[in-house]
């Protein structure tokens, strides 16, 4: 992975949710395993493909005959809202978010709004005033639309925003939106092929306010 441009400053930060500021893998995979088995899918092949995308997009891409992606997604979302066991904040995420000016960051997730709020609550994280959810855009990640909407709602140009992500779909979305990224790797089971600067979690990260009021990332006491 490449080194992050240490002199770069930003107006705002945009955070993915699942795998980026909280971990919901166990909860999500319990629900998706049951759904996949009920449709005769190879669970071990299927599960690695679902992260980072909207539920109905994942189902639609399977092309299952006689399956309504919207209806199936609604069932999965309801089941996921009921199962919030094992959901935890990524180490250091709560303190890092709390250190940011509230008007300078937001959450951009592929989860539906109700599910996002349930998971954020379970992880003890704020349901931030800027929450771009699955139903807010016509085209989800890896299209740029979610992050472009997040930047627009914050009132900043896309190039002025730094994205925190954990999936290839999310990184592709940020890049297509013209945004730099940091990849959070705590939930990765295999190394991700990317030239984006990576951090395990937020334990060694801090946000520095510059003299002109912009934001800069420092890592382990130094800029990464």
C-alpha cells in the first residue's frame, strides 16, 4: 500500500459504516447464510461477494429466476435489524469521530437507513446528522453517487473530502467521486490489492486542525 500524502489537508471526512467504523460481519453473515442456503447458493463462495454493496444490488446481480430483489432485500434488512449481536465499534473509532467538528464529517453507507441506525446504536456510535443510506441514491457503490451526495450535503467539493472505507466497491466509489481514501483493514481476512494507504483501526490516528481550520490526518503522532 502507498504512503498517504502527508501534506494534504481536507475540508471534511466521509466514513463508510460496516467494516469501517463498526464491525457487523458475524451478524450479517448469520442472516445472509440462512438466506443463501434457502436459495441453494454455495455459501462459502457467496459470502465474500456481498460486502460493500446495497442488499438489493447484491441480490439482483445473482440473476436468480423468480426472485424479486427488492422484496428479498426487505426480508434480509428486517432480519439484520433483529440480529445486532456481536456488533462493535472499530477500535478507536468512537474517540476519533468525537474529535471531529460535527459539521465536517458524515457517514455514507450501503445499508438501508433503519439498519444503519440499529447497527450504530448497537456499536455505541452516534447516528450522525449526515447519514447517506442505501435508499438515498439511485446508484450505489461502486458508483460515485453516494459519496458525491455526502459531499454535497456537507457543502464541500468532492476533492475536498477524505473517505474512510474497507471494501473495493467503496474505494472504487470514492475514486470515481474524485476523493482520496484511507482503507481500514481490521475486518479483512486476506490482504487487499490496493495502492490506497491502509490502517488497521483508529488507535493511532488523530485529526489535526490546521491554522486555517482544515483537517489533516496524523498517524502514531506523525502524519502518515
